[in-house]
């Protein structure tokens, strides 16, 4: 079949077929004496598969791998593509909810994505319930990171784990900039690698005892659901504001 006839059989334009030829995705089965491309009937299905994968946003390089793979490898690639599409759909749903919930007249939350998998060192404490209850613990733990010779990023993270009567149990954490060589001995501390995550965040004041409830109401109004333990990020132990971080979408990497 000439390229025009093959175009009619496959539904792909001649320019698209020439592009696939240039990228060596679908080379003609032969050429006429005048140099014109000719295709075989057996290539119709292959052309439609290639074009369908391109419309499904699969890259040319990966399609090359798919065409050259055996059945087992193709199943593996298909499984990976399905997971990627599910992740994209979940991200689009978050974007839709966020845009639908925005109001230009009010302070609202922001979205923050962690694409990496940060390694934390966490220090566990039980403290008395009050405003900014972990302030002294943050100052003490910041000193411990220096004492242990740990390289950490700026910023102190807090996550509250339990509440009983007049006490709170929580963890103060720091993101390591390098791989720890060993776990410091003594105390309730440990290393943890957090998975990539999309967070809803809001700048808050440490003196506002109702900020948690206000933020959660806003999160629910946007249609989001918490997907893990909430974080609070402080610039320093004496900071009067912090960034409240609610995980809303885990991301596979």
C-alpha cells in the first residue's frame, strides 16, 4: 500500500506516518523505485497500536521498548502505565477540588508537593498541654542534632501522635541532608524515610488555639481528606508562626 492508501486504512495522516518513520517507530516495509514509501497489511495493527499509545501520552522511547519486548515485559510496562495514569487522575482531582474551593477574598490554603523521600530523625516527647507545647523540646532537640554531628536542613517539624488529659505525645523532627552513619544512642529517637506526598498547607499563628479546627474545616470544604499524620513546620523554636501541613495524596515514585 502507498502511504496515502495506508493512511486511509489506519486513520493516520501521511505526516504522522512520516514522523513515525523518522523516529523509527514504524518504518515502511519497502520503497518503490521512485522512493515512495509502501506498507504491508500486517503493519496496519502495529500502526494503530503505536498511535494509540502516543495518544495515551506514552513517550516514543518507551514505545520502542514496548515493541521490542516479550509478552512478560509488555505486561510489566502496561501495569506501570496504568499506575501512572491513576496517579495523574488523582492529581487532577486534587487540582479540581483546589480550584473549586478557592476564594479570592480570603486567605486560603496552598498545595505543596514533596517529590523526594526525605529522611527524618525524630525525637519523641510527652509534654503538658499548652500553647506551643513542644517549644522547649524543639530547642533541646536542635542542640542534639549538633551534638550528634548530624547535618540537617533549616526547619523543625512537629507531629502530634496522642492526647491524654493534660498531656500530649509528639515527635520533633529534622530532615537530614546526608545519610546517617549510625543511630545516636539513648533517648526515644529514630530515623524514618517519608514517601513522596502532596500536602495542603496554611500559615498559622502559634497563639491561636483553634487554628487546627479552622484549618480542618477549610480542608473539608475543599473536599480533601487527610491521608496520614499532620505535620507542623517551624523556622525556629522561637518562631511565632508555623506552616500546618496536612497530607492529602501519597505519590508513587
